[in-house]
C-alpha cells in the first residue's frame, strides 16, 4: 500500500484507563471501549499506521502462557516495581485456539487505516517463561516459534497488512543471535504480509551486526537517547558506518516513553529525526525506508494524557520535517 514518507506509527501498548480492570489477554466490554477510544485518538492525531494499545493485555508473555493452559509461577520481578507470572512449559507447546486474532479483528474493524497485528516473539516467550520440558534452547525457541507462526498466519488471513513480532529480549542472551534468527524465520514461515520486529531495552551494539540477517521487512528500535548523543553515540557510529537501512526498513524511536520523562518539544524531536536520517538515510532514495515512532509502547509512561501529548508532538515534528524536505 502507498504510505507517506516518514510514516508514523506506535509500538503497541498504551496506559489503561482507570475503568479497565483485571486485563487477562482477551477483550471484554471495558477494553473494547478503551480500544475504540484509542483508535479514534490516533486517527485525530494523524498517526499513519495504528496500534490497538493492547488495553486487554496483562503481560506479553503471561497472556500466551495462560492461553496455552500452562501452569503459572508465583510473581517474578522484571524491573522497578513491575512483576509478572511466568508460564511453566511442562509439556509440548500446543495452541488450542487463536490468541491475538479477535483483538486484531476488533481494532481493524474500527478504522480504515491499517492496524498492526501484534505478537510476542519466540525468543522473548522462551526467555520470559520457564522450561521444564524441552531442556534445549533450540527446541524451545522453535516450539514457541510454531505457536507464533500459527498466530501470524491467522492474522494474515484476517487481513493484517503489517504484523509486528515483539522481541525485547534479544540482548538478554546476545550470544544466541543465530537462534534468534531461526526463531523469527520459523515464526514467519509461509507468511507473505509485511513483518516487523520490535526491539527495545537492549545493548544494541552487542546485537547490531546480527540485525541485517533477520528475516523481516523492518526492524523497529528505540533510539531517542542515542539520537540526543548524536555521533558521540557508539551505536549511531555503527549505524552510520553500515546503515541497517541498506538491508531493510527501519522504524526509529524518537520519543522517550520512560515514566517521569516530560513531553518533548517539537524542535527536540525534529532534531532527533534529522539525526536519524543522517545515519539511516544518507541518500534521498532511502527516505522511503524510514518510519518514525516512539521508543516503545506507552505503558511505562503510565499517564494517558502525557502519552497522547507525546504522540501529538511526534506527528507535528514529522509534518515539519516533511515540509522542510519538500515531501
């Protein structure tokens, strides 16, 4: 489909309104209302490719474990005061029914704009659940990848034009780069729609050289803090030397979503975008490969009003850059 240059999008999650209680990974009446509100606001702001906000989601790993009927551990701390319950893989993984299909179909049915289908990736599912059955990382990752593949095929059949496979855990075991690639390769087997993998909170210099080999159409990475450093950033130095955009499309994070970080001004975001273009699009024809988005989902921002303001600033900055570039 025809998209504008520097297409804008979200990454996934959005802070839940107070009336959404006890999210378990499936839609209920409250999360349907919240999803529709979020879709409408994205349309009003002018986002090009929408996300559903994952307002039905409890946790990106636990929801899959629960959907597969896995026993759950006690609470596990991830960071700060964030906790989740890990699934315990104690038998061969088997999907009983689609996990993300109805959520996508509901959100896409609310708008004519494309909505990303959202999936958790096999490496992250392997890292964030316990294994008491396979005892072998490759078998475990490929088993999860088979689940994700079935999900992706269902989303494609339902009309998803973009499918995002979230893999925040890539750098936790950075030495397993080949397993990471294999997992994504299996996850997209037979899927012909546009595939994105989102990566965040990573030591990107440790994995950057592997990104070019990933079997995806787009890599989505957080960059806002690196962009503020400019070419003092080790990562941006690596990108400038060998832009990942030589190999695939790139969605560059230009909005800091961490809690307590104030809303950026438009000029700050414009500067970040130009720095991203300096390293990712040194030739004009590469502009079409660059998307603009927040670093990650807005769930960690916690404040819906602040998150909406950050989205508005991002779109205003992109519009300013488009005008200045004459595109």
